[in-house]
């Protein structure tokens, strides 16, 4: 139970102590400053504006002191704060889960506000998609000038190479596919074969191409124009195509929305990664939650370094991102050594393995978030 030092406010004086809690009725002694059952202050005095103000600002000071102790311990003593926390020394530090969420929100908010992502909307990638008619994966450089001439020169140089032949074959197949779609959309959808995922992606691409030819706001529009059945699969594909079209037409707004989701993605990603940490150190006397606390503390330090790097670049024009990543790599190794108390060789091997797993999981998580965001935007 958290205990707080007595302040000079009158509500804390002994003369106002009671023999039972005013909140839950639990029996109390005169020495009980707080109820051991519900943690309410043991006082019978009615609260005044002075008491209210002192408690309000006192709680802020208490939080600030915990925050400062957390940051100091986290930065200066790698792994020690995790040791203290799993050993039961928790009142002195902020909650690791809440602390990480706060840092993640701050960092991605800085990226969102300082990046001017909305300016990317002027590119309107949906208008720049070219054919392979209507394909969302091929983009056209529009406008005059050297970039367009350079791009055309590259395409001309590839025309008579093996890569050019392959590109031409892909274009022919795409033209055949689009011709079949435009000739009879209903028959094209009914002829879709393969597994559920492949059918959904194929139909999503088909709906996207139809949207570029006709104005389709709802699935009812597609039904009335092409007579497509309102199956769950067709509706899912239509909604995916609609979201993809919106994302391509407003790429900056889409990226801004994507970044705003990333802090919460962290809380789904780290628990999965911690399973591997727990498995690697399964012989240690740590529970899964203990390992999760360690992962949250290290990730918090990572976000602190990212925030420092971002501010240094934004305010002073000094790019220290590489230094921050190097510092985190060294920090993580030191934290693993102190927390798990193993030798250099074992720690190094597990360090390399876990970082490899982390990169692989982060890559899959990034791809999943990108596609899921595009299909639900």
C-alpha cells in the first residue's frame, strides 16, 4: 500500500483521526494515517478550499518526483529499475505500462505535428495511378522537367532487356485481366477462384478499377450498375477498395492517421515479443510479466532517445539519430546483463537472437498495420 508523508494541511492532524474509516468502516488506530483497506485518508474534518488546493498540487508534485526518479533510474542504471520493480519497489516509480504509453504518444504526436504530412495530399496518388489500367501498384510521374525525362530514359533503357520483356508480359496479362473485367464485371467476380484471401485481394483490385471508371460511393451503386450479389466477401472487397482509394487520394492524411495508431500498436507488439524473451530466459526465476516489465522499460528508454533525437534535429538542426540508436544498442546489452545476471557470451548470443526476432516481428507488424490501415481507412 502506498503511504504518503503527512503535510501541514489541517486534515492530517491527529485531532481529526477516527477509530474507523469514513469510507468503508474499517477499524483504525490513531497511528493509521490512511485506511489499510481502501487507502482513504483517516480524517473526519470537512475539506476546505485550502485542503483541496494542497492535495491537488501535492499529488502533482508526488507524480513529478516519481517521474523524475523513473527517468533518472532508467537512463543512468540500465536494468536496475526493472529489478527494483519486480522486487516490489513500485511506489517510487511510475507505472511502466502507463509510462511507455505516454512516451509513445508524445513521440508520435511530435512526428504528426512537426512533419506537415497533410502537404502530401497534393500529390493525390489516386490520380497518378496509371495502367496496367487502374492498378494501384503502378504510379505515373506527372509534370514537366528532368525527373520525368530521367524516368522515361530508364524505361527506354529497360525496353530491350530481360527486365523489359518481363514488364511487357506483366502489362499484357494486366490488360487481359482488365479487359475481362470491363467486358462483364459480374462474370469476372463469379469466376474468382482460389482461397478466401486471394479472392478478396483479387476482388478488391477489381472494385478499385471499377471505381476509377464509374462513380461508386456504396455497394448498392455497384449492385445496381453491375448486378453483383451482396455477399460478405464482395462487401468486404468493396470496402477495402474504397478505403484504398481514399488512402491514395489523401496520402498525407492517411499517414497522419496511421501514425496516430502506432502508440497503441506497441502494446500489442511488445507482449508478443516478450514471449520470446521469456522462452530464452525460461530457466531464470522470472514470470512472463516480469519479462514484460523489462521489455516496457527498455522500450521506454528507446522512445526517450527518439524524442531527444527528434528535438535536437528540429530545434538545432543536429541529426543524432544514429548516435541514439547506437546508444540504445549499448544500453540494451547492459540492461540484459544486469537484469538477467549472465555472462558476456550468453548475453551476447541472446542479445543477437532477440534483436533478430524483434526486427522480424517489427517488419511483419509494420506490414500488417500498413495494409490493415489502408483497408480500413
